[in-house]
C-alpha cells in the first residue's frame, strides 16, 4: 500500500524537529516511489533547505540532503 503525502509530512516533521528549530515544510513531491520532502530549517541562526527522501512503500527515511 505505502504512505501518502500526509504521512510523509508527519515523518519529515518528526525528523526535522529532532535537529532543527524552527523549521517549515515547504513542499512534498512523489517521484519513482520516493517522497521528497523539502524543509526550510534553522541551525545556529542560519536558514537553509534540507530535502528528506522517504521510501513511499515502507515510510523509511532513505537520505537527507
């Protein structure tokens, strides 16, 4: 069955809140069975973008850029 975009966002929020505060989910895109969730995060007062890659079937985090 896999996960939908709402579940991908929940997974990304849980991941980002462990390391970054504040953060904002910018967009979520499904490509070739993989969710790409882009977030804007703040670390040491500097804002940057991170892309969390999530397997759409298992919901497991594959990578973060």
